[in-house]
C-alpha cells in the first residue's frame, strides 16, 4: 500500500464552510419523552403551557383572608377588629368575595378576637391566577437545552411529556493492529485504546449517543466492511487513527472508495491529518491516533458538527493571561498549546506545558488552551494572550502554582491540599528553572535542590529573590539500575564503563549534583555513553531503565522503589521550597505549610522510602547554611 499524500491543508474559515454545508443537509426527527427525564435534551419545538400556575387565586402567606374594604381604617392609632375573615395557609385557594391576606404575624389577638393596626390593599399576599405560568404562554423555545428550572416550569404548566430532538448517533471505530482493549493483554508494541473512552464520554456529555465498535485491525477489507456496517446505524462515524500518511493508514482510501473525501489535512497542530468525508448521508471523520491530536481534532471538527446537529452554539470561556515564557510556533498552522494557570501577585499567569501530541497527561494537567494563530511565529514572554479555559477561575484562584524541580512528593502535597478545595499545580523545569520562575513572578513556590560549593539552596541573596526558604525533606540521590544490578554498578566511577546512561536535563538539581561529582572525581562526561540523552523527570528516567532503554540513570530512591529498580546511594540532599513573600499569610500558603507539617504527610513519605523528614515546613530564612 502506497503512503497517503495529504491534500492541501485547509484553513479554519474554509473548514467552517465545509462543516456548515455538511450539516445543512441533515435534519433530525423528534422523539417524545417524559419531562422528568428531559434534563440536557434539546427541544424540537416551542413548549406551550397547558395550565396556568397557579390556576386559582392562592394565598402567598399563612394568615387570614379578608375583604380589603374592612381594613381601610386600621392604623397604629386606630386598631380595627375584623369579624369577617377565613383562616388560610400558604397555597390555599382564596374564597370568593375575599381579596386580601393578612399575615399571621400582623394579627393582634385580644381575648380570641382578631384585631389589626394596618390596612390591607387589594390582592395583598395573594398569588393571582397565572402569576408563574399562564395557560398558552411559551415556556421555552425550540432548540433550547433543557435545564432543571425548565423542567420545573413545564411541570407547573401542566405538561408531562415533551418532543425533543432525537439524539444523534455517533459511532466510534478504533483501528490499528497495535491497539488493544484490555491492559491485561499489554506487551511491547501494543497500545491500550484510551481514545475511544475519551471520545465516547465527551460525546455523551454533549448530549449525543455514542456507540463504540471493537478494535479493527489494519486490514483493508476488514476495515471497509466494519465502516459499512457502522454507517447503517450512525449519523456520524469517527474512525480512530489511520488518517495519517503511513503505509497502513487506510482511512482516506476507504472513505474515497465508499463515498467522498472532502478534507484531508487541516492547518492545526496537533491534529493536521484529520479526514472529513461522507458515505451516503453519514458524515465520516478520521481522527489522528495521538491522544492530544485526537482531543484537538475533536474540539475543532467533531464538536462543531455535533453542536450544529443539536442546533446549539459552541460555548467557550476565555480569559486573558500573561505568558510566562516565549513560545515559538510554525507559520503553517494554528497551534494549540496546553497551559497551566495561576494568579501570581494579582496577575493571571500562564505557563506552557509539554507540546507533544502523544502526551495525554498534558491534557489532564492543563487549565486551558492557548491558540497561536497561523502566520504567527509565536508569542513573547510577558505578552497578553487569550486562554480557553478547561477549569473555572475559582479553581484557578485556589491553586498554588509550583514551578521547579520534580519529586513525587509534590503530587502528594497536591492530593493532601485538595481535601480542602485547594490545589497545587506543578510544572517540572528543574531547580534553576524554578529560581527564574520565582524571580520573574511566574509562580508561588519553586521546589529546588541546588548544590553550590558544598551548600544547598543558597540562592535568595545571589539572585535577589523576593522569597523565603521553606524546609522540605532530606532525600537520597543515587544511581538507579535494573533489579539485580546486572551491570554491577557500584559508584559514579562505574558510569564510564560499558553501560548505557540516561541523564537529567541541564539546570536540574540532579544534573548539577552529577556534574559536581564527576568533576570531583575527574571523570570526563564525554566518557559516559548517554550523558547527552536528557529526560525531564525522575519517573521518565526510571521508566527508561525499567524498559531496558538504559542501564543506569541518576534519580531519587523513592522513584527507584516505585519502579522496582535497585538503588545505589551517592548523596543525601536537601529538597526545599522557595516561596514568594507575597503569599505569606494567605490561606493557600497556610494550607501548604499545614500539609508539610502534618503527621499523615510525614508517614506517607516514610512509607514510600528514600526521605528523611526533619523540620519539614519550617521557614528557615533567606539562606540555608546547612552543609552537605
């Protein structure tokens, strides 16, 4: 099979025209359902009240129904006795010939007789017929998404059933010989189908029906037959993967064979190789296989189609934020960049996350999306940019922004803080990256472990930081190796032997420690195979070793334990937190300190192993004078 060649990537304006034309030929019928089950559904036609509410004049208060003319002379200086009245409770019908209600609180009881000192106006405290809903009144219009208050109003209007737009049926067909459904079947070269779960649940959340087909292998005829079968019961068919230019990416060819390909390639990144076509009256969308590409293509294409099916406008909450660092982009695409958000010194600051198309966790951790328009080379640090929110601003406002060194304990701090509706948002850029983030007002805290001339974390005065140092933990740094240590690595000296090494990125505390130890022992970094191969977290280093991609790498003991690796300790270091002075005394800082000092948190770290908890959470001043 020859490789696909992309058609010209179309721009977003042209994409909108194609989607509008496709959807314009589709009309969805209605179905009648019980109003009590209509939450989130879309009305097919206007909804008219069959009954007024209330349908009789009703008392709005507990008290007595009176004739207002009998009360005209009542005042604070002229008490009036009422002889003609009827006791009523809230909601009771008002008897004929009575036109006002006096609250029980305004009645003066003297020897069992009713007296008042305030006159009552006509229809005082009476709910007239149709005060809420009037018979024949339109309660909600057509193409309206039904809310809880709408259900209440319709039921009050005497309705029990309603015609709603029939749910569009969206079929999802995951493809690929490497794709599996069950994690129990995992082996090298196999990928668990997670995209279909994202797609199905998002489709249902939008108010459509989702049908997920079993995974179809990369076989032309098998794919073709499954597509035909699924088109029979679908309004929209999503083909998962197979839309790119690989030798086994058959989606484009099959759609052309069975129908028509309208688009193959959109000027977005990630998500460029998206396919849009039709087979009969079924719209077919081929999505790229990478998770982030799937997400972006779904947002740009599939969501727009489904919203038009349902006669709804797409709603996006957008805010403006200050970009924390320069971001480059190609001139060829509209690029969608995941970002973290946080309020620092009163400003909403956004920090870009990993831009890889396969990094699912960047979506989990993201607070929003920044779009770099086509024909832009990127944005400068400090520029005001638009962010499409994934979370509410209240959630963002209750977030402690952390930029700096990586350690799994940061994730546990987040977990503990979340119990009181606070969150810790962490971005891993290394210790020096954290120092710069503090200096540039991009974060609240920065985890660091910087060794300089035998002293850890002596950075506040040197870099003129408006910050304090909060004690974290002592942790064991060392060499992580496979279980059983097959390469017999016992010290830093052995890294120059016949082994494959994987390194941390420049600027990270672990890299600084390694370079310090190599210099101390007179070992040339160039003699280490893999010294230039850099990864950004302890977990990715450990995973590379566990998977056999490397024999050894520097990391912390806790991660070695978690990944089932052996660990050779080479140093004990201080992992502390730089904290902006501007947040001292805030509720979120108090919660952060409370977590650090808690017995439960200490016990958690001890259970993980590799940590020494001593003075954790103590503000130790601008400089930590402790020696290594």
